[in-house]
C-alpha cells in the first residue's frame, strides 16, 4: 500500500510550507508521520484504530469494514469488554487483519454536547489510543479520521485536534522509532490533511 511519509510529501511538493506555524520544525518527525489514502484494514502495521461506538459490538463505516475483515473472533473478544465510554479506548487482537492489534476508540457524536466537551472527547480518543500503543510496546499506529463520518464532526476541526495531539505526543515521547499513519478515505479529507499537516509538522 502507498503509505507516504510527510518528508516524501514535501519532496514531491504535495505538502507546502505553512502560512501558520504552530510548532517548530523537527527533521526526525518528518520520517515518523505518514499519510495514506485508502482502506485501513489493508495496513500491515502494529496497530490500527477503529472509530467504534460505546457498545464496541460493530457498526457501519470503518467499524463495519474492520469487523468484516477481522472476522467473528473480533466480535467475540469485543463482547468481553463491556463497551467503552466516549473519549476512551480499548485494545483487542486483530484476528484476520494484517495488523497486530486493534485499538477501539469511541468518538463524540457531533450533535451532542458543547463544542468544548466534544473537542476534549475527540482529543482524548487520540490520546488514549496513543497511551495504549506505549503500554503495549507498539511501534506504529494508523488512525482513521475519528468521528468525522457518521458522527458528523467537521473535518477541519477534527483534523486540527488529531494533528495537535499527535505532535504533542511526539514532543513528550522518547521512543524515536514510533510512527503514526493518518488514514483518509475521501479526496476532500486528504486535501484537509495536506493543508493542515504543515502547521503541525513544518518542513525543516
Ligand atoms: N478505511 C479507512 N477509513 C474509512 C474506512 C476504511 N475502510 N471506511 C470509512 N472510513 P465513520 P465515526 C472513514 O463513520 O464518524 C459506526 O457505525 C470515513 O470516510 O466510520 O467515528 C460506529 O459503529 C470517515 O472519514 O466513524 C459508530 O456507530 C472516517 O473513516 C459510528 O459509525 C470515520 O467515519 C462512528 O462514527
């Protein structure tokens, strides 16, 4: 699959220097953040994140694709987890998927709650997923765009949150081999990531 690091995306001019610089350039980070457009279930990485619901028993969107591809063993394990609260994450095996583990996170439904609470819950999805990768010694994590499909979170706002939490994690985490792959499905979402990544991971 065509996973491209942001260093490669700068080289091929897909990414451009930002107008707003939110963080300093860090050459190392350019190798450790990638963008991939396509099906997250195809990725052969240590962990992929599922945008689940509180039941953790499957659904539509990326959740449906992951359960379909992983097989019934995943549903069986998920039944033992007693669900998950909004903004939190739980880890399972990956069964028939090529990745090693699946991190199930529950994003906020955009029509519920205040804008502040939703933003905190979405940030917490990314943060608790990253925490699980550290606790389980996973070297990579692939994130879909959590909450921006069926749950209706505006893609620009959600992408700022995703990029900010990951950048802060890179600042604080000492494991220099850890990498993150942002997975987008639509062309629109890809162009939002391409526009915003340089603000959080500027070229060096
Ligand atoms: N690979 C990567 N991304 C995908 C895939 C895929 N195979 N399929 C969809 N996307 P959504 P949510 C993108 O709706 O908004 C489920 O019913 C999609 O285009 O999957 O968090 C759950 O059970 C969008 O950009 O998740 C919950 O009830 C992103 O994944 C609810 O949906 C997330 O869209 C969660 O809604």
